[in-house]
C-alpha cells in the first residue's frame, strides 16, 4: 500500500497488513505448510503476486527459505502453523543460525486469551526458539505489525545474519487497523578505516607466507569478483572455509583449497606454517578450525586480520592482530584502494607448490575404489557437462565429500550446503533454488539416509514442475556413522544398516523421471535422459559400501583401528 504523506491508510485485517509488509520489503517468495492458525495471512497472499510454495513438511519449508536466503542475501520467508508445525521447522532455524543465513519464520499462535492454559498446540516460542534465533517476538497488537516486521528484516540481515521468529496470535490476525506500511528495509554497513587498510597492506608487504581464508555470509557476486582481483594483484594464496567453495573460483591460480572435513593435509600444514592469516567473513568454527586446533586460542601464533560484519564475533574466540568490523562487501570495496605491489612476493614459490598440490588432490580421475560405480569418474563427467552456474545442493554424509572435493565451483551462488551438518537439506534446498532461479540447472546430491529425511519434498518439485536432478548415492547405510563406528569400535556395526526402497520407482510414483544406475558406464546416458526429460528426476546410484571415502575403504579403516 503506497500512500502519499497526507493520505489515510485503509482499514485492513492483521493478516492482510502483514502480507502488505512483505510486499513493501520486496518479498517475492514464501515457503509454507498451511495451517488454520494463520488463515488470515493465507487470505492476504491470495491477492498478491508473491509466489507461494506449498511444502510437504515444515522442516523442508524452512530449509527452502534458508536456500533462498543463501542465494539472494535477502531473508527467506517461511510460514508454518503452531505447535507441531513450529517444532518441525526448528531444524531449518538451526541451519540458518549456524550458517548465518537471513530468514524470517512466521508461526501461527493460539488466541491471546487462552495463554498459559496449555491450549491446543500452545508453545512458548521465545523459550523454544530463544537460543537458535537472533530475535523471537509475538505480535499482540495489530497496529504494531509494520513496526515489528520491519525490525525483523533489519535484525535478520544486519551484522551477522540469522533467523528471526515471529508468532502470530490467531485472533490478532483478524483484528482491523488503519496503519501505514513501513518503508523497505536497508542493511546498515560499516567500512574499514583508512588506517586499518594501510595496516593490512603493511602486514602483507612484510609477510613471508600469508593466506586468506574466506567464509561466512553477506558476500555477493561483486564482492567475490573484487576479492579475486585483489588476490590476483597480490598473488595471494586463498582458501575457503567448509562448504563455502563458491566464494572463490577453483580455477583461479591463487586458489589452494577448502578447509573442512577430509581436507588436503598439505593445506592444513600450509595454514599452520603461515605467518599472516586474513580471515574474511567467517567465524572459523569447529569444522574449518579442525576442532579448534588449527589456530591457537585465544592468541594465534600467526598474525590474524579478522574481518567480520558483527562486532560481537571479533575477538570472541581468536584475538586478532587487526579486528575489522565490516561486511565482505564493504571490505572488498576498500581493498580497491590499496595499490598493487610490484615484483614477485616472497611466497610465490610456496603458492605455486600449494596450487599444484590442490590440483592433484582434486583430480577425480586418480581415485579408484571397489565397486562398479566409480564416483571419481561420475564427478569428472559432471564437471564436463554441467553449466558453470549450476546450483549444487547437498545435506550431510560421506557422499558429500565427493562433491566438495571434486566439483569445480567457479561462480558465486552455485552452492547450497549446511555448515551445520544437517541431514535432509539437499532436496528442499534444490526445490527452493529452482523455485527462485527456474532457468538454472539445479542438482541435489543426497545419501540414501539423507534423502529419506526430506524425500517427500520431491512431490513439491513435481507439483511446481521444477526439473531438478537428484543423485541418490545409496550404499545401504548411514555411512558417516558407520565409518566412525569402524574407527572407534571396529567390527561392531550397530544401528547403521538401512533397507532402502527403489528410489527410481519412488520418483516415477510421484510423476517424475527415475532411473537406476549400477555402473559407471550407465551414469552419463542416464544423466542425459534425466536432463532431457524436463521432469524432476532421481538417479538411484548404487555405491559399493566399501567406497566409504575417496581416500580409504571401510575394510581399511577397520583394519587400521584393529591394529591400534
């Protein structure tokens, strides 16, 4: 509702006021599971051009909203009903929290006069979501909807982004008010000082083996391009944190790898031997820090320049030599003010050696494991045939190692993967990505256990004619847990075996395309047929259980553990 300064707002019910706020803040997509607790909001959506995606489970809806937030930098919007709906959505909220993703969850709530009687599906949302959301609130007064929704957009996107939860009492949503819409939110920025940039340049000039480590959120394509140009000018070695490969092109001569699970040991040693670390955007939490062992705490041995958009994250775990409160966008803009150095830097030879190590480490054609289906050759084929802007999605499991290690990520906005390690994320993320970017290729990697966590969202892909490609890597077990069992309790398998359905038939039952792939030779033509089908597709890829990691077989892990 656009009003002139002297006009009087029309009377509207609360549910319609809320939807009008979404429009005012530029929302184009909503992911939801409907519920009677917020029927007035659903009615408001009927009259607007917001694309509504009806999902099959609230966790999937929240993960789709998270995918939207990751890809666009704008809050993903999720709507669920009270009680069980909110509980199901919590998995997606936890992902958004740990991954620093802007997201707003609207939750239906009981009528205000029934509070604290344990009414039907009653929940104390501040208590339930308080540790996982940046802010949790409940709108008691219909007149405050514009104010509180505007605040939610600000909180979700500013500083370190994250999820916000807003509870909507059912009776409040049908009350009538005359209130103006809030203006569209703007994300506040803070920039590095000139003194800080001069200090960073001086530290780089004196370094013998620096390394930049990129992570976090609040990047965009322009920020990535600017940092690649800076790295090129300084011949600076660059690594990325766990599941942040899209922040720097793997084809760039300065790229030396990702720091996460199953990473190149030579890269880990390179970081330890560095004398200057530029940590930009990320927190360097448990997985990239190798369980907080890669850098000393609280004071790293290396000089540490830590750039982060949230001042509360600076010096919280690692005391930095230079703490810069700025987003990657603002920081990369400031980098353009630094003059490029002349001549070869002291670390040129070390960078070349590390780049060669990275190239060898990520060559999928060097990997051969037991079984008729060779994942190394599968990855090599995917790199050849998939467009550079393909969005790759995955959840959690050993199967994801093939994607993270061997996929050539060369563009921003091509990776959706939970740093929280949440299973079941890949399929909903793929649906959300294809809904937002319908003309781009979207591929989901999922293990057999991971897929079954949110496999029902394949129905959502069919309902909206979203031709995603799902590769179900089936080894008949919860592979990551089985791997750890063999390391700690060799030969004592317990609670990890899975008896799976025919996933190709599963796809066909929903109205999609499905094929079974048992050998390497079968993969390429099956993928070609899946892409040509124009339907959501599942390729059921049978992987030998022994091929548990690219580096070791399951038997080798067991034997190593037994030998002590």
